[in-house]
C-alpha cells in the first residue's frame, strides 16, 4: 500500500507542476499581447501631405445650350396669282432681294395701263377746272370734286404698281432657304407662304441660367461653347432675359457667334461656359476628398501642430486635371494619402510629397488598396 501511495503522490506532483507551468505560460503570452497592443496604439500614424497654395480661378457657369438662327422669316405673298417661277430650291443660299417666287401678271399690266390713263385724265380735268376757277366760272364744290378724283387716280396707280411689284417675291436678307412649300402652278393668295428664310450668321446659342447665377453674368461678357461634335466656338453674351420662364424659373441667355460660312446649323446641342468671377481656389485630386459623419464634402489637412483637421469645401469646377475647391486657407498641407485612416484632431506624422505627383500617388495607392 505504501508503494501505491508513493506512486500516486509522484503522479499528482508531476501533474500539478505541468498544470502550473501551462497557466504561467498563458498569462505571460496574454501580457505580451497587451503590451504589443499598447505599443501599437501609441505609434503615431504617418500620412502623406502636399503643400497647396491658393490660385486665382475664374469660376464659370456651365449650362446646356442649343444653337438657333438669329432670325427666321416666312416670306408671304402680298397679292394673288399663279406661281410661274421658283428660282431657289430648299437649302440654297440667297442674297438680299434675290427672287424667291414669281407670280403671273395676268391682267395686272392692263390694270396698270388703265390706272395710268385715268391719272392723266384726272390731271387734265383738274388743270382745266383750276383755270376756270381762277376766272370765277367754277365753284369751290366743283374744285373739291376734281381734287378728290385726282387723289383717287394717283392712289389707284400706286396700288397697281405695287401689285405688279408684289408678283416678284424677294428675299428680305441674306440667308438660307429653309423651306419652300409651293410648286409651280400653285395659286397664292395674300398671306400665303412662298418660302421660309433662315439667317444663320451670326448664329445664336441659347442657354437658360438659374436665378442664383443670373446676376453674375452681364451683356458683353465673353462666352465659350463646346458643341457635341467636339468643336469649340467663342462668342459674346448679347441678351439676358428680364423675365424668368414660368415653368423652369430660369432666365434665357443668348450668345452670339460668327458663322460666316454657314457651317454651323440650327438645333445643335452645346455646353455653354459663362465666366462669373475670380476666386482663390485650390486644385486637388478627387481622391483627396473625404466625407464627414454628416455627409459633408471636405478635405483633411494637417495643421501646424501636426493634428488632422477636417475642412468643409465647395467644389466650383471639375476638370480632367483635378477639382477646384474653395473654403481652404490660402496655404495648407493637404493629406493626399492615408486620410481615410485618421480622424479629426488626431496627431499624425506628415510626410511631404510634391504636388506634381499627388495624382500619381493617389492612383498607385488606390490600386494597391484594391490589390
């Protein structure tokens, strides 16, 4: 029995020693983990920053526009007659007073000759009665009658001359024949359309601007428009509406551009750039932008105490070279990499990079994050 007790005691001692050794090692490991975590929390995070100086930037209003002819006229007949000649087809270029439609004279020349003869008779009658009136043989009533007859004869002759003239319907200005709804043999009445003439030079680009921007634009201001074809044209603001559109509450703005060769057509879509004012702004990579907890767009910067600050900004322009912002100090250290891992008022270790390589750094690191 004593031998059995001794063996059991030995086993108990060995087992107790082994258990005690495991607990000790576990506590030691736990302490090492806690120490490592404390050390990790105490490390100052590094961020890459770029020095940025505010630059004068001319803000612009960008609006959708559409080209439009400065004037379009439907040339109408002023007399009745049958169309006997149409020298200009649709799309043709016309000069001032070019013939558009020619109407048959029919009896217009006869009526003109008759009016001329009636005027000659009225003149002779008026002359004879005037002589008798001077001799005292004609009364005032008779003289008044011949005065009326002479005036009517002159008016009738003028009307007949105009009737002959109106049979040649001519272009009122240089332009293009946009439409010609008649054919030879058609009979036109007074008010019937002979042709529609469009004046494409100068051409207008019409845009609509909101009420918040309208007071920053003035007549005579230079403007630029980029057509959907990729062509860029320059013009001048010639008209700003004083009344807003009742549906859209926007104001009509007209930009006049040269189109001497008629190459630009009516109805083309364009992006219109209207200059507003010059403001100090910073150009940064879009990757440097951050969002606050309230969803505000801003930039994280490093102040003189190496602490992170979130500054709310306003984007005034988005270009292929970056975004232009206002709301930042004139001179600032912008966090261009690592801003998503730091928070407001946190102390960091800034590592300066050249502003020229900010875009490259942002692109490379964004690819690394995805990898």
